[in-house]
């Protein structure tokens, strides 16, 4: 499979018109070698979990009624007035509590959905609470032209009475990781809701951690409907933007393209193996980060580095509102593994057949259905506990000796792309 230089340039460009499917299937090749097969064919999903947010495909111009600026003006006048007249565009609000979005669930098909409230409902719920409904507390999320709706998020962590009040209506604040596992990855509407919730959580977490100016220590105030913040000190006025923490994640492959390096961290659930990953350091290119991390963690020297795809990851450590996982194939120049026991529990080369067995789709489907049933129970008020560690636990009657992260994680797609270069993920 070969591409002209022009095609390569187009496929690699961040402004490429190719969808992720097209991008991945067209751009992944082993440069300078005709003997290497195409590493990826097609993916049955259009984008990774948390990407492909349907309400932020573009930012409207300030003069448009859906823009953050116009919506904020409408919001201000609505909050001041007592009108109950229908407005255009309509507003919908997603409440969050301690990083968890409000969700409901339908018994039929066990599908969760986000707990959107109208502005009026939100006002009524918050009337006697500690949380003031104001243009400073609402954060702009995006818009949908065909529905004539602007979407907002609000942090209601301080309104403790809401849990029972909303619980009585069949709603529950659910951990985003639980929703992530519970999402049917073939259901594009559900994947869209997950992306919206991820974006909203990342923004609200950032608002919570960026309350003070890092330069002068004065309070910060939200600007542009919560899209950024600014220092309130007139002498400083520092502009502060939402934080993204880039991470490289790589599947290290041997020279013959026969074996892949998978590793275990002690925090992983038993039997789970995954790709190597690490934070990018200041002054470092992505390729350099891939080579440095692989050397530091596994003692393997990497030569060629080939980009695969990227995934927003708003479910990492709470100090990082949103990580950006940047995925690569990394071709090893050496084979001998020297594991850094501080970073990893173990790292091993695995042949393609063993890796294929680790991609046990029935187990992922089972985990997804179990998580979906759990969300439904929580929304019914039956299940109170939210045991996070169990959410990743893939359980099956027939235990595979090892498994890799589920289809919600970029690691899964890096690994499955390599293990099944000719297969579509639709059979997952
Ligand atoms: Zn300041």
C-alpha cells in the first residue's frame, strides 16, 4: 500500500477532511517499506469515546444567537425576569455533583441518558439551596441548531438536598467512568452524550481548580460564558484558559512486526495488560516523549514512531481536568526488556495470536451490560454504592489469561488495530 506525497500530506494534516475512519485507514502505513501491510482497515466507531462531541462542532460567531456571547446576554435577561414564555434558543442545563453528571436510565435496553433540566426546572430546584443560579455559575457547552437549543452545565455540589429531590424523579449523579463503561460504543447517540458529559466535566473541574490567579493570588472570574477565566485584580487581569495535559500512549512493536509489548501497572485490575504511556515534558516533541518513556519504563530503544489517533480523557486524576491521549505505534530497535519496577509491575512481548485472545469481545460486552444495569439500579435508588474499582473489572465464566482495556480506551484500538490488521471492529 503506498500513498503519494500529496496524499500523505493530506492525511497527516490536522485539517484533513478525512473522518477518523478514513484517516486511520488511509494514513497508517510503514513509511519507506512496501513490504509492511496496512496496519489499520476500518473502525466501526466514528471516533474515540469522549471525542466527536455533537454540540461543539464549531464555535458560532459572536453575533449568532447560539454563540456564548449572545446566549450569555439572553441568560442574564432571563434570570432577571420572571417570564415563563418559551424562548429561542431554548436552554438546557446539565447539573454535576462532585464531578458526576446527572443521569437517568431507561429500563428498556438499559440505556442511560444525561439528566438535562430546563432553565425553569433548574431555577426551581436551586431556589432554596446554597448554589446561586447566575450567569457566573453556568458554563456554556455548545449548541444544536436543528433543536434550537443552547446547552449549559452547572456545578451543584453544594446543594446537598438535590440528591434526594432528583432521586425521587429517577435521576442520579453517576461517576463518569461508570457511564463510560456502560456506554454501548456502537450507539452513536450514547457516545455523543458521553462526549458532552466529558467536556462538561473537564470544564467544571478546571473552573474548580482555577479559582485563584497563579500570578498574584487574587480570585478569578469566569469570562465568555465560562469558556475562560480572568484574574479579578485590576492590575493583573491575567487571562486563564482551560487546561489540557497531553500524554503519549504507544504500542511498541518488534522489528518483524510479529510481537507487541504490553505492560501491567500494579493499579490495574488482575489480568489486564495495556500499552505504555507517559506525560510529555516541556520542550519535548511527541516522538521524543514516546522514545524516552519506552526507554525509561521498559529499557527498549525505539526507532520509528507512527501516529495513530488521539483521544480526550476527562476521567484521569482529579488534578488534571482533561488529558489528551496521543496514540502511536513505536517500532523497537532492541528486544531486551528492563522493567522500571517503580513505574510498572511487568512488561512482556506478546505474539499476535495471544494478543487476539486478549481482545475477548464477549467480556467487554458483558462489562458494558453489567455497568448499564448498575446505572439503572442507581437511578431507581436501589444501588447507593459506587465502587469504582469494580467498574473496570471484566468478569467472565471463561477467564482469558489476560485482557486489554475496553473499546472506550485508545489503548484498545491501538492493540486491536495491530492484532487484527484486516478486521473491522464491528464484530466486537
Ligand atoms: Zn492575577
